[in-house]
């Protein structure tokens, strides 16, 4: 459950970054951008509650898996949201774009992001099964 909530957080964080870096801010969409900000904050609160309830090895495993999957969800949501802000519509293939202008210190291409996500998914499934 922690793994799922953390990946939802990564998705919303990508949307928030796209709004921030589009330089349009509150004018990025017709809807109020605070919707995603409030949901993101609620997810953090939920994570605290889930983390307190879960056994330590379970939390560590889910955090490690989240570390592997973060870039897949964050960057995918970021690229789709930037294209929405730019008026290109909701086209899912933007999920697999790569940035040519990123200033990030650690930037993964879409193949590596997807591979890390698949590894995290297999790991978490094996953990839950055994």
C-alpha cells in the first residue's frame, strides 16, 4: 500500500513540477492548480499513517521499490502535463519522452525509467507473494 501511495505521490509531483516549470503557474489550466497540491499533501499524511502501522522490513522494501519507480511516474506525469499546458492535448505517448533541456543532475531516459519501474514492480510483487 505504501508503494502505491508513493507512486501516486510521484505522479502528482510530476504534475506540480510541470505547472511550476511551465512558467505559467496558476494560468497553466482553467482549473485551480491547488487541487493537485492539496491531494499531494494529503498523500503525505496518509504515508505517515501507513508507515507507522507497517512493520519495518515492509516499509524499507516499499521505499526501495519506490526509489526505483519514482522517475517513471514523475517524469511521465511531467511530460504529459507540460504538453497539456502547451495545448497539445492528452497524448499518452508523451509519457515516454525524454528532455533535451533538463537541468536535473540525474536524468534517466525513458528506457531506463521503464526498466527501473519493472524491476520495482517485480520486486514488490515477489515481496508480497513470499
